[in-house]
C-alpha cells in the first residue's frame, strides 16, 4: 500500500481496467486506499483484481460491454450494491482500432471507432450522474487524447474531441451538484503488447506505413521527443481524480510531452 492515502474511504469506478493505462490507474488508486470497482469486457480484469487483493487492497471486478448503456448501468449498480455509492468515475475505455487515411475507412469501421472511443465515456457518465446528483458530490475523469489533432485516425480524433466537449459541458451543467469533471488528453504512450488486440488482423504494407506516419507525427509534435510511460499518464489521471484538484473542473489537461493537442 502507498504511504499516500488520497482515496481512503472513496469508492472509485475504473473502466478499461484489464490492461494499459486503466490497469495502472486501478492499481494506483487501490494502493492509495480506494475501494475499486474495475470494469472491462475482457476476462483479464480478474488478474488485476488478484493483484490488488494480493497486496491487501479492496476491489471487485465486473465484465461489461461499455459500448452499451446497459453495460454502463451494470457497473454503477455493481458499485452501489457492493460499496453503497460511487465517489469517483475514471473512464479509460477507448483507443484507435485502425490507423489509415479517412477515405480508407469503411462505414462500419467508422461506426466501430466511435462506438469504442466516445460512447463508453458517454454512457458511463450518464449512468453515474443520478447517483452523484443524489449525493451532491462526485468526481469524473475522462481519458481523451492529444490526437484530436492527428493524422490517420480521423474517427478516433473526432471521438476524443467529443469526449472533450462532453467534459466541458458536463462540468458546466453539474457544478451546482458538487460534481467535478475533467479530462486527461494522453499523448503517445509506451505500453506492453495488448492482451486483447484492437485489430486482430495482420497489418498490410500500407497499414504499416500509415501506422509509422502516426508514430513519426506524434514524436515530431512532442517537445520531449519521446513517448510517455503508462505511469506518467496515471499520475495525471489520479491527480484529477483526487481532492488535490478540488478547484479544477471542465478542464482538459494535455499529458503529451509538450504537445497540446
């Protein structure tokens, strides 16, 4: 357990908790005293649950399809049934499935990108609002991206732009209810290979070139000239989720080594 206990007596929902940044956030808040509700479509979330419990943390996991409102509602219901409330919601689900020029996307691919990178955040915010309004307090942190200005990811970029708009408008609308809403716009982040790939098909030669263009563009726009680490993203997300950021709301914080998005 961490010496810092910023989340003692707080119930925190972490979505996309099975791997990557979501896993890092879940482990961090648990180490700082949170009661954690981890949601993910993947069964691998059970491994993260075991990690937390092995160090004496208090957590539960739930498998849910957060591209649906019913799935988002099931997570909030799990939190209330287990711990009696929700104090913090951290929305991590998202990520570009394909990287290629916009005209190469099919209709169905565009829909899948938006369903993956906008709707899970939208649905979870909507699902948690009645509980936070009832309690007249709450904190929401959405994970956006500096790729709202990026190449070869137009549907993803549009989705994350939507997350930024959702963040600002929701914060404006519900400040009167004691609810703070902020976002972290993550930059390029080094991560281990995904246990569940977003795109399981081997990349063609063109697709490999288009992906390399994204990598080059990301590094070129970043003052520090490198990708960030998962922990560097987690640090910012957890700060916004904690009471240390109590006078911040409606803000999108870029964590991209100088790239403002």
